[in-house]
């Protein structure tokens, strides 16, 4: 009966199935419904005596619209599905007139068919919004069909996949830039609101849409938020602009189309979010869900009794068809017509929802977020109906208590238990543009490649009930196709072109040539032991080193990168390629004695035969490189972001006038070292991925943060040797447009001017005096071009006053690329974070997106203008620290002029300069990688060499 986007009608409304939306009318059609209606009408016309029989025997009056009522009753339990004549159509209902046929020629095609194993070579013919054929080299045939009207795109063997499907999106309802006038994610007017529809808040001007397409995502499932136990109905859209420019014209299944399946979708949530929003408990949420479904059950029972009487001809006193606009969607859930998407994290919440499904007899299409699902796969399978799919993240975890046991091994564990895995994103901090990156990480940690690719294509399409249209490449499907510059599971894979409904979306795509190795499926490390431990320890496996040694020989070493002198970048100090073929491979070694590298070379030059008591570890073509510095994430001052009792807390704002006199009043300055927490899980995970040190300032929500500290992420506690490496690193402030009631930007600048001019008091005044004289870096968290320009002017003003140079570092700096030349001339450094920007706020909307939308990214642009650049983590999200080496690798891939040495410097020596770290190269940590270099998906951190402690941690 078409897309059920409107609620069920009552008997008095059944006269017409036409509804008005905007200035257009759409007629709801469904072949089965029309058949039922036709048969009912024929009965009335050719067998009028039957109604007389019912009338005379049941003393009832047959209503004039009896046939329509019977038709309505007959369709109550007709399940949605692919229309029988769907594959016979010759034109898509989303076809845009004038779009010419296209042949994608000479492609390496991952079709998504055959459980994700099918790969073919050849051509894909796209015409009238439909795929006509896939595979085989049929250029001559295509030319004969269309002649000069055919557009031929020779992709020269490039990988081609179906368009990606994002099953968990808030695009358009949580719009970029985030403004109060377009905040339509959650209603807080009731804990259960199944009558709400995300389509009613879908903003067509969301600036995320082009970024989503640039990530190869062609279809997005737009969900209401998770503040409510039932947040409302969800809708699936295509991510291309339409000629109509309306929200409805983006729908995958066009309203009124005879080709619609009829599937509807509902968003539910349990756990912390509803409890926090409505000041309740999990028990309250469960009761709210049960009472809502009980209302639906009672309404369904009334409808079934009504229809039973109507079908039996018992019309007397029957009245109108029982309906309720508020509860009709839940009734359809109970009738199996709605796919329920349930936000859930913990085992306790899964258990509650599983019991709910069995009590009211309805299936769950997918649990979303599902951080603990890997610990309870058998419980998931107990849900009523087919086992739900699990829409999960790769490494996103620990932002709140219910996410504390999240594991990077969850995807592979769930797949091993026969459950369907879908990789998903979150509007902040994981933009939909990075959906494929989630699948790449899942593959890195052990998810098979066919399942990893399916997790963002065929599997979400099937869960949405749309796998006949999207998610795979086959004749008759929608033309949603992505041409990639490398294997789609290779880190940094970027679209060369994206087709949605057969229309090329990237008008002037920018691409770079990737190394040949990136055209093959990535070889990834073995994490079997770690995955088993994740289950054994219920999500909290030990993160401490397995062994601590002093003397060790690493064999089969390909490269060593290191710092040679203070103030210099990273250099390749050992390369096995320099040796003759006979000495390459297992004969190249690095000898470590008392935690220091003593020799790197051949077995002979390092005299390994004479070493006694040295352990040996084969790196299988691995490498060594300096430890990375993590900056931007709250490492060391927070364990669980949304749990205040696990955090150091915010410092007093100097402009608030509330700093106690005992602290020094407006002359007080806070030092982060006093509130450091060691052995947090995010710190230890960062350590295990090569982020051996961190620079963290005090947490704050005002202008002045305080003084950051430089410490070891692998230390047990503050009293341990070299746990704190440098008490004070830099002075940190924030300048930006804030919420109503906050000091204006001009007020914030005036404060900085006064403090840098010597007007400050006490320790705060002293810190700013040091900064003004260049003895201490001033790190300013800022995004806006206009504010950055003002800060550059302020630096010049202060430099003129002091006769010295203010060491100004910008952090975040989304719009800094716009004045890269001026920053280089002024000697202002920049820490780019995040490395893949999003226009999340108005003050950061003018981003340089990078490939394929711009020729260069912000990092390359700044470096080209002689700006000292570092890379940081997404602000506020501690779990992102562990992924920094992949961020560096991706940035380097997008900038082919970058050497590996330059890339490694972005998170080591450059950050030391920008953040005021005073360190000797001989005291720097060295990270040991097995199976490749630090920027490779094939490598894995297996050890940390600490010259400060004189030992080697084996992980």
C-alpha cells in the first residue's frame, strides 16, 4: 500500500486515499489493496443478495462504504515487502529527467552479492535511474544501444562498490552548523512519542550533506534522537539535492509510488538517555514502554474485533473503525509492519527490551550503539522474531558509564556468533563522512573483509527492508555507485566519483595517486588473544604490559625513525633497504640494553652472537619510531566523560568573579598536574597504540584554562619515576563565540590584552608575563577566522611592547587555512584538531574539507606556508587518542608531498615546539611496531622502549 507515512484512517476518512503534502498530492497505491477493494466491489455488484442475507439475518444495516471498510480490514495484516512487479520496471521512480545513460568501464567491482564474496571485473551500465547490468566488458554493446548519447567513464581498474548506507544518521535534524533554530533531534515533551516523524524536521540546508556524499554515503536513515523511550518515526533518504528541493523528495521510497515496500521505522531508546532527560530510572523507562505498547495492544484488539464483525457482516452498532493518531504507529509495530531501531548499550537494557519484545510479540530490527552486545550474544538471540542486527562503533567508547565496556573487538565477536553487524557513526564526533573508516577499523581488529564491507552496504540495506533497491550492485537496483581511489578497506580510501540515482555528485573531484599496495585488501595484524581477553574480562581486559625487560634484540627490522638533535624533526636513521639482499629481512636487528638503543644494523655489525641474557622478538618487517604525544583529548583528567565523579572538573572562570580569595581571587591560576589521574583506560589504550605521552590543560568552560602538564600515559601513578615529565608545559585559554550570557569575544580579547600587557595579578599575572616574553607558549583554543586574525594583531601589539616574541599556538583553528600565509609570516603555530574537520559550529563552518572536495587539506595548506603544524585529538573525546596514528597516516596519504618523516613529526617534535616541551632526543620513548611502519594498517604496537625508566614494556 505504499510508504505508510500517514497514520491509519478511521471509517469516515476512508472515502479517499489522497492526502495533501505541501502543494502536491500523492495517491497511496498498493496492488494487493486494490485487489481486495475490487473483489469487495464485485461482491456488492454481482452478489447483492449476500448483503441482504447479512442484513436479514443480523438485523444490521450495511454501510455504503462497506467495501472500503472490508478492504481496510483485509490490509491490516498484510506485511510490507517488495512489490511483485518491482524488477520489471524500466525506470526508477527517482529518475531525474535528462540524465544520460552512463557506462562505468573497466572496473574492479565488489557487488555485495554472494555474502560479500562476489568480485567481478568489467562494466556497469546505468540508465534511467536503474542498473542495467554488472560485469563483463560490454562497451561495444552499450555503444550500440545508446550511440553518442552514452557517457563512458573509464575508471582504469579502480574499485567500485555500492553506495554506502548509514543506518544511524541525524543529518538534517541535527544540522551543521548546529544552531538553535535547527535543533530538531529530540522532543522533550513526553517519554513515549511514537507519533513524531523525523521527516517533519528534516533540514534540506544541512551543510553536512556534501561531506556525507564525499565519504561515499549515498543513503542515510534519519532517526530521531535518543532522549525518549520512543522518540518517533524514522525515514530513509538519498543524500543528493533534488530539483524540488523538498525534504520529501529525498525519500528513498517516494510517497505514493507503486514500488514502495510499505516498511515504516521507529526509534526507541533505553538506558541513561531517557533516565537523564526525564529524571527517572531504567525502571521508569521500561514501564513507559510497557504502558505505551499496552495502549497499542488494546487498540489492535479493538481493530481486530471490529474487522471480525465486519467480515462476518455484523454491522449493527459496529460504529467507526477504531483508530488513534497517537498510537497507530505502535499498532503497526505489533502487526509486523514497522522496523524498530532501539538505542541500547548495556546487558541490563538488552534484557529489558528482549522481555518487552516477547511480552508484546514484535521484533527488533537493530540495536544501535549496543556496546555490550558482544558480551551477551545469546541474550540478543532471545528477542522475539529474527535476531536483531547490531549497529555499532569501531572504537568509540567510555563517554558514559553504559559505554565503559565497549570493545574494538565487538564487531568480530558478534559476527563469530552469527549475528549481523552494521558499522555506524555519530554526528559528533564521527561524521557520516567517516562511515567507511568505521568498517576499516573493524576490519583492522579482525572483522572479515566481506562482512566489513557488507556492514556499511548490504547489511544495513537488508535491515531497512531496502536491499532490493540499495546496498548491492545488481540489475534493477538503484544506481548508487562509488568509484574509489583504492581498496575500500584501505586506510584513507576516498571516492573518485559518487553516483546517486545515476547522477554524478562530485562536480570537480580531487584525487591523488595511491601507492599500489593500497589497491589490495589490507593485511591486518592478529588480535585473537586480545579479542578472547575482552570476553574473558567482560570488556575490561588488563592493559598493563605483559612483560617488562631491560635487554632485548628486535629482529627483522625494516626501519628506525628517531630524533637526532633537540629542535629537529624526525629522521630515518636506519633503513634495511640500504643493506644487500643477503642481509635484509631477519638479519637486520635493533639491540636494546638497559632501555636504550645500542645498535641498529645487521647481526654481524651488532654482534648479536655475543649477547647473553637478551630476549628476542621478531618484528616481521616492523619498525621503531618515537612515541607520539596526544593533545586535545581529556587524557589524565577524566575517566568517564559524562560522570562528574570520575573527572577533575572545571576550573573557576576568571571573568565570573567567583574565584575564592583563598585561591588568589582573579590572580589565581590552576595547574593541571595537581588533578592528574593515572591508569585511566583511555590513557592506557593510548599508550598501547604508541601515544606514550600527553599534554593536558585543566578542563574549563570559560576563557582561562590554566597551565598544562606533560606526562606519561603508561604510568601507574604520579609518584612513579618520570610519570610527570614536565610539571608546566604551556598556558591555555579559549576565545570564541559562546552561549547567551557569556562574555563577548571583544571582552575576551580585552582580557587577554590586559593580562599580556602586565595588568594581571598574582600567579595568573606571572604566567601571562612569561607568555608575553616568549618564555611560555600561549595556546589559544579558537576556530573563527575573524578571531584568529584579531589574535595575530594582538601578538604583533604585544611583541612591539615587549620587544620579544609571543609564542602563539592556535588549537582547533578550523578556519586558520584561510590566512595560512599571514600565520606563517607571523610565526604562529597551529594544532589541527580534528584532522578531518566538520562545520559543527557557526564559528568553524568555513572548513577546508580535503579530498575529494578540495585539492589540499588544512594541514598541507598550513605547512606549505611555513606554519609549524601539529595534530591533536577531537576535543573532549578521550577515546580518540588511540586512533591518532591512523589520523596521521590519513593526512599524509592526502598530501603526497609529505614524507613519512614530516608526518611523524606532526605528533612528536612539532607538538613539542608548539606546546613548550623541553626534552632530549636520548630520553624520548621509542615505540616498536610489528608487521610494518607506524602509518601502516598492517602494523601493531608490541613494545615501548623507555630510556627514562631504562626498560622495555612488551604488550
